[in-house]
C-alpha cells in the first residue's frame, strides 16, 4: 500500500526551500495528522536536534510515523559534501550522515543523501567524485542496514544541483556498482527532479524497479501536486506495477501557504491512490 507523508523542515538556513511545514515539529505533526497523513519526513539542522526520546512521543501522540530524515543541512548549514576534494571535509560529511542515520534509525526511519552528495569539479575529477561517493554509500549503507535494518536512500538530483547522478538510471548504475552492498542502498525518486531530467517519468520508475525506496511528491514547478503540468496517473500506475509500498512524501513549496499546500497534496494523493 502506498502511504502519504509530508515534509517538516527545522533548518532555518533552508528557508524558501521546498518543504511544506517549518520550524515547529509538534505543530507540523498536529496539522499533518488533522489532514490524514500517515507520516512526516523531518529535515533537522543537526542529528542531535531530533532525539528519539523527544520525537517519538510527538509522532505517536498524533498517530504518525517518521517516513525519513534528511541530511540536507549537512550542506546548506554546515557546507559538508561527500565528494569534497578535501579528505577532512569528506570525513566530517560521512560522520554527519552517520549521526543522522543513528537519529533516524532510533525512530525507524531511513536517512536521505541528496544535496550532500556534492558534485565533481572544483578540484575533483568525475572518476574521483564517483569513487568518493561510492565509498560513502557503501560505508553508510552498511551502517544503516546492519545496525537498524534500514536502507540508505540516495537521491538523484537535477543538473542544476549535482552532476553525480541526475536520472534514475544514473542513480541505479551507481547503486548497482556497489556490488554486494547494493541492497543496502535504495533510490529516492523525486518527481520534481525527474520532471526536469527524465524523458518518461513512469518508464524511469519501472526501470528503477525494486531499487525505488522512497518517492518525493511535487509537481513540475515544485508546487504541490496539481499545481503544475505533471501527469501523475501513469506515475502512480508505474509505482503499482513495480509493487512499490513506500511513501509519496510531499517535498514541495508551501504554495500558497503550508496548510493549503498540505490540503492540496492530500486531495491529490487520495484521488491518485483511491485509498
């Protein structure tokens, strides 16, 4: 069964970004539950900002799960990248992600690597960048899986945000090249990024198949689903075809405001999934 989730950002430096709710975890959970969401996806400024002893009672109070936790603050706040040419920076980046994995793991939620993947260039060749990224995914995927029984979620981004992997196919190639560690890393498929990079979004999801571990729901202009020109019906059909049973998590602009974006997302989710 495909489930619904909505994003809550606690990262002040990400203001203006594509997150539905902001700043107040409990208030975001209250509003999400009131609209019928199954879960929330949390973006903390640092791993210690979401201690399980404090977060678990909040989400349980509202009958929610934590769908995933983001590591984006590692880049936007702390300027850490897994592909940085400086080995010391890469080491700090890996430590940051590992700590987020621990924080999320205590809540039963996988961690996401998106913007922290960085890019090659600026002192890093393409081969070096891919090697650094693969090393980090292998190490962190093992940690997430062996300690918490969870996957690590790796997100291809559009060409304006990374040059590591911009399509599902490119992301899948990176994951499959991990060999025996590939099963510990799954893909986060973001429908906004896919609307820029993919020729056929539904076909890309079918090709991703069992590697698809999480889906971000946003329209072509990053507004809530229904606010752009994406045709979501074949996308949901493709997800059903690959037997996807994860979340459609609203990572979209709070347009025209947070509550309206959440309401529109839930209406679209119910219409598309008939659940």
